[in-house]
C-alpha cells in the first residue's frame, strides 16, 4: 500500500468516526417493544393514530399511546403466529396459519372467522365497503378469498394462481371487485 493510499484510508476513518459521533439524536432509533419477537404486520387505527396493533410470532400486541407501551391482545387466539392484520373501525382481522380471526372489541377478544381457510398470509379491507375483506392464502398453492359479510363467510375469487406465496394484497380505492 502506498503512503498516499494509507493516508487517504486513515483520513477517511477519522472523518467517518467523527461523523457518526456527531449524528443528531433524532437519527438514533430506540426500541420501544413489543417484546413478542419479530413483527410480521403492523396496522394503525384510522380514527385514532395513537392506536397501533402489531402481529408477532407471539400473538397480537396493542398500543394506545403511539407505541410507547404495549399490551398483549390474544384472548381467544388459538394460533399465536399471526402473519397479517387489517383494521376497519373497531373490527380487527388477523391472518394466521389456521385461518382468519376477528375482534369486534378493538382487540379485547378474538374469535375464528373462517372455516376452511388455511395459511392466511395477508388481508385487505375495501376502503369504500368495510364489509368486503380479502384474504390471500396458501404457501404451496396461492388463492384469494373474499368475504362480503365482515368475514363471516368466504368464497374463492379466482381459483388457483399457481404456486407461490402472497406477501401483500390491496383493494382498489374505487372498486372493491
């Protein structure tokens, strides 16, 4: 290594370490929880942006103060490994390996809202018709299901989409079909 290259390397390291030490405090992240493992989904209430729900491998957690503190919200969940969340008003839907769960009391209690749906990877609620919910299912065989009655009954939308896994799903803002 030449003297010039060595000088540039040392100079760069000094500048870099000075820059890192002098970062403003707003650029530093602090973990506020929850302590339930990796977060697989996050959803915020429209009516109150301080209310946040997160899905983890250990169930659903709820914050009512913008994420400063968390409470576990799993009463009635048989499967705690939740992959997706969707909120409309006081109704929260959670997708899991054994189907869709629904809470009608802002996460206080949950009940299974689907028979026959397995491996639910993502959910979406129509922005104009809150009774219309979509669930993407399948890890080895992908399929989309639709509920037109707040998750009480489900029907296949388009049969099989082939092999693969959904990671996200959305409903068009003007057309829930």
